[in-house]
C-alpha cells in the first residue's frame, strides 16, 4: 500500500530536549516536505527536499533541521524545542513536478512544555 | 512568503446545492496550483494539480479551472452531499523561485446540511 508514515504520532516533551520526528515513504517519490498546522495560520511549509541531499527552506524553517540521506526518509529534527513549536506536523511526498499532488502522512501532534 | 488567498472562509449549503470557491495566487513565476480536500481528523488528500493556463480538471462532481494570467482558480462542487463537508485547500508555488516551495491558502470550510 502506498503510504507516508510518521513516528511518533503523539509526543509530549520539555523545552530544550532534542527530538526527531521520522518520515518515510514507499512510493519512490523524489520530493518530500514538512509542514506545521496551527489554528488560524493554516498549513505552513517548514522544509522541503527535491531529491537526496537536496533540501531547502520553506516559509517557517527557524528552529528546525532536516536531512535527506536516503530517498525514502526525511526526518525533522528539533535541536532545542520551544513551546512555540507545539503544533501538528505533517510530512508529505510527491513526484518531482506536478503529478498527482502531495501524499500526506497521518500527522504528528507535538506538545512542548 | 507568497500570498495565496481563499474565499470564502466558510460556506454552509444544503444538500443538492452546487457551490464554488476561489483561490487567488501571484501570477508571476507560476509552476502549479494544487487543490486538496481535508476532512476532520484526517490528512489532506490531493484533488487536482493544474499547471497550464486554461486547465480544467474533473473528478466526479468536483471540478476546477485555472487562470494563471490573472492568478486565480475556481473549485466547483455540483450537487453537494453531506460527505463533501470538509476544508478545501489550495496551494501554489507561483511567485517563488522553486517548484518545491509550496504555500497553502487558509482554506474554505464547507458544511453541507442534509
């Protein structure tokens, strides 16, 4: 089954404790991205990757890091989480241009206290 | 940050009504315009990706048009059903320097009453 998986699905952590949210897709998609969803602000792109070892900033990259060492994986790293990073995070993947749009993962609900 | 705007913010219709929403986006450096449907407690699901001016796409009772010269797209739902209730999002990378940088609008919340 074609899918994008994210782990963990729910996470409560404390300020400053480094964490990684994993994202994996099994569709051989070149393009992957991370979004956060906040009430009243909609979906905002954090980082995207056009292919292995190619990453670039979205609209809200501050406080996040990403890496793309393999085509299928695109982890999101929060080196020192802060309460303003409490949000719902989505990973997505798609073919490199146009195609059928992005396939979204199930989301990760992160709370930073 | 690119400016992608959707209207109306919310819409209530009766079952059987036809309805439409608007997405406006920068008309420069256009790559693609996406439409997504997002049901509560689920993930966004792609409806259409349009890349050419004048594109029209259809999926069942839902269709979309694209005008890249004036920077807008319409999404139409014919004969709305309660199961069409969802948030409809558009997204564009127009105005940017990369196909990859995608900006979403705030969405139109559609509620279809039986």
